[in-house]
């Protein structure tokens, strides 16, 4: 199963999603360090590690897919 994290620097948070979550956009646009973006990970452990290293103060699990 693939996991996605959505880094939202303007809201100072990062959100963890499962691969089939409705919030994941069908096409992923540009992402950069200052604005954030969507990032895909092959397993939950690497996604959680990326969340911790994202540089945001709030780590959130998606309320729709509850990974």
C-alpha cells in the first residue's frame, strides 16, 4: 500500500493519507520546500519518518481515510 503526505507550510502542518483517499489530487502539481506539496511513500514507516522531518509543528492523520 502506498502512503501520501501533504505538507502545508502555510498552515504549519503535514497530513498523512492512504493511497485511495479522496483528498489526494488526480494530478500532482509542482511541489517545493517553501510551499510544500504532495509526496508519495511506499510504506507507512517511511511516510511517518518524512512527516517528522517535514519541519512543521503539527502532524495530522487524515480524517477521511484514517491511516
